[in-house]
C-alpha cells in the first residue's frame, strides 16, 4: 500500500510536468517504452537499477550509460535520476501504471474489462464499446475475456464501476430473494 501512495505521488508530479508542456501522452508513452526495455530479457537491467545494495552513484552511472539506448532525454532522464537518488526505482512499474491511468483520465480515455460467457462478435464488441462510451462519456478501449461460469450475458468494469448483466448474477438474485 505504501508503494502505491509513493507511486501516485511520483506519477502525479510527472503528469503535472507533462501538462505544463502539453506533452503528457508522449511523456507517459516514453516512460512505458523505457520500462518495457528495462524489463525485457528477464528484467535484469531493471533489477540491477533497483538493487538496494548498489550505491546510488553506481546505479546512476549505469542509467547514464543506458539513456542513449532508451532514447530518453530531458525530463524523463531527470525523473529516472530522481527515482534512483531517492531509492524509489523499484516502484517504476507502479509509477508508470499510475501515470498511464492519470494521463488517460485527463484525455477522457478509459479501459473497460468486458467478460462474457462466449467470445463476442466484432459487431457486439463495437456495440458494447459504443454503449460504454455513451454511459461514461469517455473514449473506451475494451479488453475482453471469456468466463463460462457467467452462463450468459456479460460483466463490464470501467475503473471502479462494474456493470453486471450476467445470467449467473440474475439467478443468484432470484435464489436470494
């Protein structure tokens, strides 16, 4: 829990910096790309940069040598250096996820997790997307999954809001009443 609070603070600072220069989306995308590169190949680079027994100066020297390969300059280079200096580099995945969530909220985007009993057709997926966009007032990206235990219908989650129109839930409601 403490890591999520710290991550939220760092992400908020990064987003504020992006908003000042109207580069929020590109800043977060670059951060996601850097994290992806650090995590590739088993995540050894990330683990080394996060290792608590290495001196911050050693980790900073490694990060400086990686910067050209990561393609990062300016604000992100400074941001990652601060994470190393403050011994918060291990929180980078959580910070990145928080920053993406904040950037999406600012841009009016949201991700919906839609679970159905059977695979949705493209037409049904488009209809569900349009309906969720209408209900939420946001641009929706849908992640779909299949759960046979729903029996029929679907469950959609956008942020913390859940829309449950599954047959399993309806039958449970009938059984409870």
